[in-house]
């Protein structure tokens, strides 16, 4: 005889989305002198999962998508050096649907600090 037991959860499960810090050599190559952090939502838009690009027959590596966004962020920040937050856009191939042409994704870049207190630029979806 098979016995089953159901459990009543008294505490909710919380899924924490983590921000992603760009490796320093990549952010410095794009012209940043401070740490660059992507929000989980912004990074999810940029990152291809393995096989996603080949399913759509579009080959735009995550590294290229990251570079495009970093470069556009750098240009926007240079154009508005005194702003605490800067809005900018980058053309990215859509991850879902049948689109074969780049679409505009809107981002914001703002001054912040890392957990350990270092100055940083945080890129988020606008």
C-alpha cells in the first residue's frame, strides 16, 4: 500500500534574483573605470542560454550582446556626465518569437556602490 503525506508550508519560499557583476577586464575594455553591475532582469535580456541562438538560426553570442549594451551605456554616460541616472537604448536580436531583426531594448545606468562599498554603475531595464 502506498502512503502519501502532504505538507503544509508555513513559510513562503522566496526566490532571490541576483545582480551580475561584469568581469573587470570586459568593463574596462568598454571604457568603464568602475565596477559595472547588471540587474537580474537586464542580464536575462542579454544572456542567451545554450542553444537559444541556434534554435533561431541567429548567431549573436552573449558576449557581443553584453559588449553592445556596455558600449551604448558608456556613450550615454559620456554625453551626460553629471547625471545620476542615464537612459539609453541598444539594438538586440529578440530572444523570443520569430524576429530576425534587432529590436530596441531600453536600459538605465545609475551610480551606486557594490556590497563592499566600491563605486559602481548599475545597468537596469528602463
